[in-house]
C-alpha cells in the first residue's frame, strides 16, 4: 500500500544516533591508536623484531588455532545433535548452549578456576577414576584452551546448525536407495554442504579468541603471554603506548587478513548474515 513504511531519510535519522555512538566509541579511539603507532616508525620495528613480541605473536596464533579447532569439532557434534532432535530434546540442547550468555564472562572464568584447580571437582573425579592421578588443568595453555573453548562454543554452534538445517533430508534417502554407506554420505554430501557453516564458526572463534585477556590471565600460563596481555604490560607497567598501539594495529591487521581470506574462498559473510543469499528469491 502506498505510504506504508518509512522514507529513506526517516530511516537514516533513526540509525544516526547509533552511527554517532559507533564513531565516538570505536572509530575515534581506533584512529588515535593508529596515529600514536605511526608517530614513531620504531614502534613497528620493535614490535616485529623484539624476541618477546615475536614469541607472543606466535604463541597467540598457535593458541587461537587450537581453540578454533577444538571449538569447531565440539560445536559440529553438538549442532548435529540439535539438527536431529525435536521437541523438548531440542529445547534442552538449545538451553544448554544459551546458558553461558546469561552469565558474566568474568563469573564464568572464575568458575573455571574453581573447577580446574588441583583440589577441584574435575581433578577429584579424575583422581577417583585414575587411581589418585591428578593433572595441572590451569596455570598453563590447557587452562586457557578449556576456558576459551567454552566461551566460544555458543558462537560456533549456531552457524553450523543453520547449515545443517538447510540440508534436504531427501539426500539421505537418495544415498540409502543407492546403497551408500553412512561414512560415504557424510564425506561426499553432508560435510561439503556444512563447510560454509564450519568456516563461519571458525571466523567467529578466531575473532573472539585472538583478543582474549581475562581467560589467559586467570587460567593460562603466567610466563607465556598472549598479545593482549603484552599490550597491557606495555601500557600499565612500561608506559610504552607507541609500541602497544603498534602491536594492537598488527593484531587487528592479522584479523582483517584472516577475514579477507575466509571471505574470498567461502561464502562466510552470507553465513554470518552480512550478505544477501542470492539463492533465495
């Protein structure tokens, strides 16, 4: 009907406050950080040549890769269970995924310090099962991986679940009619159709985990720092804001390169809802 909806000018005015807020709280500080980093070219030279900084970048990338791999593997199985469930079972699985969103991140990480400590419930259970054998589950990279995986898991489940729900169930019936094994169907049909969701889940996990600070600070190795922790040391103890800004820009650049490569080879932005799906008309 003519006259329904808002004109483009009215819609622009409605989003104007959000745009102003985004500029003030994100783009302005980002611009100041970039200007501070390029004020002295030595900031970037030191950021990429200093041995501690190089170790921090390598450790961060390795840790993010492990977290992404573990998160996607767990999320894939969970999403598959959700795609096969219905009724109250689906509701229960969704509830377990959404519960972490209802609690503060700091509270969740502190909860892991209780669960993973030497005399905590997890180690007590392992000691009971393994005849008194206990493990160091925190204060090392393993603690960071466990905590970060739990935090990233909800963000990885839903893109994969969306891809699985798009798969036509008649494909399974067709494969069964042709006497194809379950493994063959998974490898040739099911897995390729869920690859975009897997890539989107990986992007979510990498973008989230590359800047983690609280989780490695409370659960990780105090002698093996991620880039975010090194940046904090440089700003609060060394007062070297130029190098901290340079490392922040480099970390942001690494994230953008990863997003660009992922978007170049896979329709990841469509899975994230940032691009129109041209197949739906």
